[in-house]
């Protein structure tokens, strides 16, 4: 791929069309992916990298090691700014010191060592946001899977309860039927007995007669 073939996309922040797709990075923020140029990535992520050596920070601000810009959240290594700086040294980051400052400057001659470090920092920030987004998506998928398992368990319990109630009702219905048929058998027997007695009586009467 020709690194200086203009990107077909523009930066979602400043609108510039980078001279190469390599200089456009995907940043995931609150589950939304946006495409930013190298300069905009670093401008929006001040405080996560040293603006002098472009090393990304893994730890939080440590006063003995870091300096914070007096105008923005940018943090730099104390050793990169001024090795012998005093604790009350007022640090002004390059972006605040120069209104026309751009983190990333590259011309058609190629990418120099400094630009390469800046590009690597922006690419790493992009990768970190995407990794965090992927972890968030995986955790959300796991949470949804657990909710689905819980819902399925509840549905099975509800079906089992329904089956128990239905079986009980059927049992009660059949015992009532049995009671009914027993009752009718008794009634028929009584009727038969009554008829037989009547016949005997009639026969006796007839005999008597
Ligand atoms: Zn931009
Ligand atoms: Zn540094
Ligand atoms: Zn600043």
C-alpha cells in the first residue's frame, strides 16, 4: 500500500483528509467508533501520553516523576521537560505554548523519527480504546447471556409449575368423575333393588291376590 495515497475518509473532528489512510485512526468512545487524524487523536487524549517523548502512561500522575500543564490536562515526564526542574516549575505543554502547534507534521519526503513516534502513540491509543470497547462488549455479552440463562430457568420453572397444576386439576377432575360414576352405579343398584322389591311385592300381592 502506498503510504501517501490520500485517505478516502476525512477526520471526524477537524475535517482534514489525511495524506494517507495510516494517519487516520479509529477511536471507540462510549460504544461509538469515530475516525480521527493523528493530531486530533492526541489533542483529545492529552494526559495519556508525554507530549515530549510520546510514551503512553500506564500509571497515574506522580508529582516526583510527572508535570502537569498549567493550562490543560497534558502530563509530561519531568525528565523530558527539564531534568532539574523544581517541584513548583510551571509547565506549559507544546500545544498550549503555541496556538498553531500540531502534534503530527509530515511532508511528502517521508516520516521522520519524531513523526514515527507520534504516529505510534496515536495508533496505540486507538488500539487501547478498541481493546477497552471489545472488553466492554464481551462483558455486556456475558451479562446478557447470564440474564438469558436466568430467564430460561424461570421459564422452565413456570412450565413445571403449570404442568403440576394441570396434573393436579386433571387428578381432581378424574376423582370427581369416579365419584360421579360410583354414585350413579349406586343409584342404578338402588333403582334395581327398588324395582326388584316392587316386583316381589307385586308378585307377593299377586300371590296374595
Ligand atoms: Zn483531525
Ligand atoms: Zn516523556
Ligand atoms: Zn497544555
